[in-house]
C-alpha cells in the first residue's frame, strides 16, 4: 500500500530500525558520534590532494611486476582504503602501463613496469569519476553535528526535533521553529548550501522518467533545488498561522524525507547505560530548599535514569517542587523493572539506592516515580490485561508506600503539632503508557485500574497522587495527528482530556479530597510532553483542551495540565520565553532532563542553571528569585534538628514553669532571679520557634498561630514578674473597715 503521508513512512522507518529485536531493557536514542565520524570520513574522498601526491611519488618508478606495483601503492594509500579496489583493478587490467623486457649480461630476462604521465593521469581520472557516486554533503554533516549531544526518550521526540531543525535550516515560518535557530545565523543554510545538499541526493528512476516525459512535451523541468529555493523564498521570515503551518509542514516533510531522513535514522542509535552498581547521587552540590511558595504552581523536574552515571551533573532543588524519576518499566506480568531489567523492588531494597528520595525530601521537594510501558501486544486479551493491572497495583504500592525516613525524623513528625512530612519512598506515581489500545473495553479496564490504584495508595498515604503522562500528539483526535494537529472529535481512548477529567478529577474517593499541606487542593496531574517546535505546540495544548472540554471540567483540567519541555541544553532564550508563557497560561510546568552542570553559571543563559530559570521566570507576582543564604539553606535542610531543639526548649520551659508553681525552692530561687527565668523560658524557645517560622517551609505558613505557644509562655512569665513586683514593693493597701 502506498503511503499517503511521508511522515508516516519516516516514523515507520524509525520503528523498523529501533525495534529489530525485542529488548528487556529501557532505551534512549541519540545521534552516535561514531556514526557521524563514519559519515565525515566520506568527505576524505573529496580531498584527493594528499592521495594524488602519494601517487605522484611513483611516477616512472620501476616495479618487477604489476602485483608488486599494486601492493606497494595500496600500502602507501592505507589512509584511503576506498581507493584500493580502483588502484588494483586499474593496474591489473589497463594497457596504459609502461612495460619493458630486457636480457642482462648473465642471460637472465628482466621485466620492468612503471606508471608514466599518461598512466598516472588515467588512474587519477578513475578515482575522480568514482567520487561522483559518494553521497556526502557538508550541509548534512552540519545538520548531524547540531543533533549531536541531545538525548531523546523516544523516536517521536527525535523526529520532531530533527524536523524543526530542518525548518530552521531552510528558514521558513520563523514563529514556528525553535528560537535558538532563528537567532543563530550560522545555522540557516545559504542557497549554495541547499544546492549542495540536494545535488548529492540520488535521483530515483521514477523521477528520471517524469523529467524525460516533461522534456518530450516541451515543459519546463523544475528540480528539487528549484522547488526548495522557491519554497524558502515564499515562506522565509513569515508569521505562519495554524492553517498555513499545516501546509508548510507537509512540504517540509517531503523535502526532509528526500534529503536527510535516511541519514538521521542511520546515525541514530538505541542505547542503555544504566549501571545497577552506581547509586543515584543528588548530593554533589549544596543548595537550599524548594522555593515552593514563590513559584507560580508545581514545577516538575524529570530525572531520566541515564543521568545516574553522569558525575558532572547536580540537582538544584530550589527551582522545582517535585522530582520525577524516569526509569521504571512495567513488564507484561505487571512487575516493575529498572532500566537494566533488574526487578525494582530488589534494586530498591538497598538503602543506598533510594537515598536520593530522602535527599529530595530534605529539600522540601516531593518525589514521584514514572512507570513506562509501550508494548501491549501480549495483553490484548482482557483477562491478561486485568491480571497485569492487578499485579501492577501491588508493585507500585510496594515501591511507593514504604517508609524510608530515619527513626529520628519519624519521632519528631509523631510529636510535631505543626507538620507531618512524608515518610514514604514516593509521593506520587506517573503512568506513561504509550501505544495503549483505544478500544472501549481497554479504556474501561484502565479507568478501573486507575481508581483502584488511587484507593490502594491512599490507604497508607492520603497525600499520594497518581498522574498521567502523554505526548501532546497522542491527545489529538485527528487520524493524521502526528502531522496535522487538526481537531475533529473522535473517541481516543485514554488519550483525551475528557477521560482524564473523569477518572483523575471527578473522583469518588472522598479521602483524596483535601491536601494536608496547609489546606491546598490535592491534584492529580496530566503531564503533556510537547514536541518541537515548542513555540507552536505549547499553544496547541490549550487549543485541544478548549475543543474537548468546557465549563468546570475545562477549568479543572487546565489547572492540572503540566506541559513538559524536552530541553536540549541549547535553546536558553526559548526556555525563558516558554517559562513566562506557561506562567501566564498554565498552573504548572515540567522540564526534562532536569540536571545542571557542576560548572554552570547561576543564570538562565547559555551554560546556565535550569533551576534559576524557573525562579526568575515562573515565579509569583513580586516573587523573589534570590537564592537562600547558606545559613537559611542549612536550617531548612536540617530542620528536624532545629525542631528537636525547639521541642527541648519547649519541654524545659513548660517543666520550669510547672516546677515554679509546685516547688517552693524553685519559686524562691527564681523570685530572686526573675531575669534568668525570663531568659530560660522565653529566649531559647522563642529563638528556635522564630527560626522554624521563617526558614522551615513546613512551619512557615502557620504565622501567628505558630507563635501562640511562645506568646502563652511570655504571658505567664510577665504575670509572674508583675506579681513579684507587686509583692516586693511596699505599695499602699486599702484598710478593711
């Protein structure tokens, strides 16, 4: 069957390349430096200067045989193995070689063969002629260089990024390509570079026949180069609306598939670098606690598993409110595995392997786990799917609802009147189910599973949340959704805003209704991964939501949508604009991968810090983007110690006051030292309480209510002092009649 849309063919090509073997390990995708290097070597064919200099050394050089000549010259051209076959065939078969036979004084026959001027020129001609079959382009090489260093979670993200890069290189619809590319003058191709790219493309037989037919009819023949130059001239620098962008994408897709798609697929490799023996380390650099009250909503930092082995990265907790670990895979049996295939519950039995969760909690950041599955071929039977979901519920519950905080922290949480912080290994789970069946029965089973999972998890942890994660393209209803983004309503299974509203927001689980953290509504979130170009897809999320929902449901879902940017660590100016746009339009934001170089600048600029971007551009009105001081960060991350000191100070104060009223010796002593009583009872507790109210994020929201104990103690001490002053002073008394 002929493919109607080229993009579908390209995606099919991606899948065929990366799914040649079923793997039990999670994988990511990137342009391989080795593959690019192999492609670069093709350019050596064009640089024949050195090769021809080597050949010139053997002009009129005598050899005893053609075989000796061939072996010697091939050895000299070892840096150019592509020439060996040409050289050997030429020497063995050509009649242009100079040959001479003579008999020496001893009567022996001598044979000599050498390359003369004519023979050498002929050999060079054959080498040059062979170069015409080399499909190398400097423009394509630069395109691959721009793709290097970016890791993609799946091929869909990789393809759309490459398409956006291609649009920027051609220079069309400047409002629809990534901002960095528009401002990077070196990236936009010149007319000569476009010609050079398409001249290297091999012409198909069908194209040759079509051209021949047009020539016969006397029609003008328009080449691919002519078309792309005319296309660029038509759309260069234009602001493209949605309808125009659809037309542009269709044409771009055709040009991309003819020029670069095969090369990108060939250069992309599937990798997995997860090391079970290397624990995740989030302590490489110190920082303060999350700026939760100053950020304008939830900020998700998605930490992919392949960063665990990268010792050059650290996590800036100040710029996020939730961290999500992307590295759990659900098997067909419903078990959870680490990226390497090891069972997650076995891996997480070791304390060192989940210590990073405690580190997030110390910085007042919630911890979520992303569970991925994309292959449902073995679960088409409803009974098999039910069994899968039943096992998965127990697996997720075992991973999340295990208490991992220290006994010291749990003791303080038990006696704390202000806060009960999370003791669990997870504060939420995010289901990233791709390619899930869209049948009504499969959708019903998933919805039932979702509600059962929510109920099961909230039995132990009422503050747990269950999120969904989807590609924006999956949430579009159009049958050619990956290309066009038009919005004709149809049943899309679990991939719809309406279904999310039904199961995640309009839940019948009353226990899940309120959030214990200062009375905020506890929400499940819908993480929407937006593809490149983000400048356009970020607007389409709202457009799709408006098409599917209205009224209260629309408002509730909009408050729960989390646009997720897959950041390439290059488009910093675009990131600033996106953060401000999301600040005005949405109520949450996600970024992946979330990690910062240890040597990065503390700014939202190139080689900067992602956390600083959110503190500066996703803050509440009049919010402060300044970092916490070293002392404030120390108090916040060690708040359990200061809570203990506060508890001890309160116990001493209460004990001293009780002793004052029940012991004459104690009261007599402090009646003579009222200042000491004031210092012991009020100052230690007042100082530690002030620290907690200002620097402990869990206590800070209580305000005057948090000050009530110290006010009561102060009132008691003041009453004691006034009473003693009244007694000790000789004040006139009214006589009794």
